């Protein structure tokens, strides 16, 4: 029995060592893969936007909305109920030297990229022009009793539920309702009551060679350039109603960064080259 016991023990030990070696080998690969992926992933901007530049760098993502909103909340930019208007103004003036993200101060120029906004793009090879069309600032948000043009930049789903709903004719549908946390921009210098015709209508022709156009087409993104403006933060609220044909209900809640929009940039999401700067 002893030789057999020794043989079984040896087999068990060999199998265990083999499993350990395989596990160690897998463990050695995973960190390397994760590290490589992290290096390739472009980070959000931590420095003020250099408004003179035409080269943002490959994979440029601009400033991140959510961390900035969290930072502004921590600075308590809202007027306290027991704070006078003058005291609040003085406190806001003192915040000018506060770092909001990285080395970017409250009064610096920010650039916010809308990674979800797409445009119609057509290239005319004979004329050497890439025609870009679309609409930005598709949302309307409110501060007090006034409405302003706004743009949703980021959203994260918080919860989902289902319920049965009926319309006025008795037809029913199973509705899927989602609640999402959003973060966007509210443009304080573009109130709805003073909205100029076509201010949000993008219709631009870019003069590009065929080689340049191949790099540009379907890679154009929009960036909103400006400075944070009082009240710096406002609530983001939006919703879509369900219908029988489309029984999906969406509710958004979160923050708007209030900003004085100065320019809209069109740039290449891959190369970072800026094609057009449009003054507002």
C-alpha cells in the first residue's frame, strides 16, 4: 500500500504544481494587459484650454463634466439662505484662484467635448470640401424662471423598473422606465427668449484634400469653449414620455455646469486637429 500511496501523492503534487503554475501564468498576463489598456486610454484635460492652438493631441477628450460638478458642489457655490447677496458675491470672487480640476482655475477657459453628438458629413472631391451639417444645443434647461440652451454631455443609468400603462383608448403596454444621472452644460449667454435663428444650426464647409478628408470624415467632434459663469451650477432635469409604439420612459436628473459659451470647435477625434473655430 505504501508504494501506491506514494505514487498517488506524487501525482496529486504534480497536478497541484501544474495548476499553480497555470494560475501564476494567467496572473502574470492580466496586469500587463490592463496596464497596456490604461496607457492607451486618453485622460480628460487637467489644464486650461489653450485657445490659440489648432492641435489638441490624439484622442483629446476635453474637460470632464462630472468631476467638475462634484468640485463645485464641494465649494458650495450656491448662495446660503443666511448669506447676504453681497457676502455671496465676495465669496465667489475669492474662489477665482481655486483649482477646479488639475491646474485649471475657476476663471480659466474650459473645453467640453460632446462625444455623443454626430453630424451629417459629405465630401465633394471636385471642390475639395467636406460639408458638415447638424444641430447642437438640443436641450432647454431652466434657471429660476428663465430657460437657456443646454447640452447633455454625460449620463449614467441609476435604476430601471417596469409597469403596465394604458392610453385613453384602453390600449396597454409594458413600459420600461429608467432613471439616469446626467451632467451637462447650460449656456448662460444663450437664453431661449433671445435665441437667434439658426444659432444652433451647424452648416460648415471645410476645405480639405482627399487625403485629409479620409482622416476627417466620420471622425469630427464638437467642443464647447468658454468660462464657467454664475451661478456655476444648476439642476439638470429632463424626461421622455412613453407611447404605445415606443413604451420607454426616461428620466434624467443631475447637474448643469453654467458656462458663458465663447466658441464652438470642430476637431478630429483621432488626431486632435482643429478644423474650425466658430465664434458665438
